[in-house]
């Protein structure tokens, strides 16, 4: 059964005409572990039909353990968005609602390899001294989450030391409880820095640098 309505498929097709180089959707699911796993597989497969620049790979974390470990997947459903390299962009859970727009933007960024960050931000990110793991907790109906997701993913595009996970909060209640996610977007960086809401690029950078220097 199709996930994307025909009118949405047409708009996606138009949007993905912006892609300038191939992108790959690497999808991990497990039949018994998530009710949205099959829907995630279907969504990503349909996306791959909307552009010649988009390919999809489907894996089962219980079977394809080498691939799982290569990409560092620790929960499902998971979707890796990679361009010529793996930029460290992950979606955990089904990217629906407003997060579907964030997924399309991630495809564009991974295709171009250009973070579009300010020059000053790019220069400061060069000073990172250790890996930075950003987790952005979101829900499908949160219009403010897209901005936080995009900024985090831009930083992952820019720096090989940054990995960004977009986590659908309602699909992973144990994580939401662990990190006290009561409002979204909530951002956790290296388990030591956290903040709530969509903030400016400069403020987001400050949090990243506090965690990574």
C-alpha cells in the first residue's frame, strides 16, 4: 500500500529535481520491534522512485548485523541519509508530518555536500577537538522542530566530527523518559549539554562548541 498520496508524490518529485548528485537512503528495520518499520521501508522505497538521484537499501538489524554495526544503528526504524560520504545524518522513527520536510531537506544537503552555514560558523567548527553527537527529539506535529533538525544536520554536513540523530519522541518512550523530553524540539549534545526550542545558528553553535571543545 502506498504511503505518499499522488499529489504529495508530485510535489516531492519537483522538490528532488534540485538534487545535484546521488543520495542513498539506508534503511534498517526489524519485523518484531517497531510498528512503523514497514511504513518506513515503504516510504523510503517510494521516495527512491521520485528521483533518479535517490537510491534505497533495505536491511534487517537482526540479519544484516555487519551493516548495522558499520552505521552504528542502535534502534529501529532507522534511516541513514548519505551522499558521496556518510555525513552522520540519521532519522530514528518514521519521518512523518513536519519531519518529512526535514527529510527532503536532508536529501538536498547530502546531495550537494554544502552545509550553507555562515562562514563564521564553519570556521569555529574547525576548532572541534572531539566527536559531537547531537540528538534532536521531535514529533510529527511540531512546526518548530524542522528548524532545529536542519541546523543540527547542517553542522553534521560541515564537520566530520558531528553526528546528528533525529529521534521521533513518541516512538522511543524510554529515551524520551531518560532525557526528560516534555517539550520538543529538545536537543541533547554529548549527554552533557541540552536545550529546548528552535534557536539561532549562533546559539546552536555555542552549545555544540561547549560540548565538543
